[in-house]
C-alpha cells in the first residue's frame, strides 16, 4: 500500500503524515506549491506536486508519478472563498475520482464533513458553499466503482488526542481533535472491511480501532 495524501499541507493531512510514519505505512505528500515541497523534502518527507485547479491531464500525470495505489482526499480551500471552494472541494475532488478510475486505483478515502448530507443544517453552519461542495463530492463518490470510505468528522479542534470516538446520529454534532481524525484515517486504511462505509465521528468513549472495526 502506498497512500497519496491529497491536501497533505492541511491541518488533518499534516497530522496524518506523522501517524502514517509511526505505522510504517508508505505514503507521499500531495502538495500544491514549490515552497511546501521544499519544506517537506527538507524533513525527508516524500512529496508530489498536485494542483487541483490544473487540467485533468496534468493532475493525472501527478497521480501517476506518485506511484500510489490509494488516494486519500483531505484537501480544501480553507475558507478562501466560494470560487476556490468550488474548484477544490468539489471539482478537484471529482477530478481525482475520475483519475482514480482511469488509472485503476481502486481505494479512495474521502475526508468529508458532518451534516454534508443534511440540508437542514447547511444555513446554520456558516459555511454553506463548503457543505454544498462536500455533499456533491460525496454523492459523486458513491456513484463510482471505487472502493471508497467516507469519514464525516464533527467540529474540528487542535486539542491533544483523546484516542476515543463515537458515531454520531443524523442530527447530532460534537467536537473531535484533528489528530483523532488522522488516527481514524489510519485505522480505515488498515481495515478493508471499511470499504463502502461512512463514519460520522466525534470524541467519545470507545477506542478508535473498535469503532472503525
């Protein structure tokens, strides 16, 4: 297994690198700028340039060069505006799904959001364009032939790891440290039984591995 982290410079993606290193899981950090690539290479982290706003052909070339057989999408516009949210969180995500299918990369893991499928919650979220983008990216992923898993974290914090989570109900929300989202992604990567499943998660009382399994 070799995992391409699309959005490795994001807060969850950056934490995921450390978790993958601790488990000796082969990966490459997908990054969108030369400055990021230089900084990661200086720390002996394998990198691959990926610009999700580029053409389908250019992104395909980048994914091929990575040598990955798993795509993990953790990229996001990060509140940079509706235009970039549309280009990255929606179109960028769907382009990587199309590329995965074209290159016969079956395993695909999506970091989505709590309430991405609950329209009644979008207005109150304060990030409606992001929720819309996540919703339709998830819808597209479900319609592919990929071996996908979608994770829907609750409110993200920068607190230390609790190491325990819970599954959220349809109208339930709670917080979770980004590091525990990263740990949950590692469990998903290591567990083929997660294929075709979705997990809405927040901090809870059960060990991450038990909930994911």
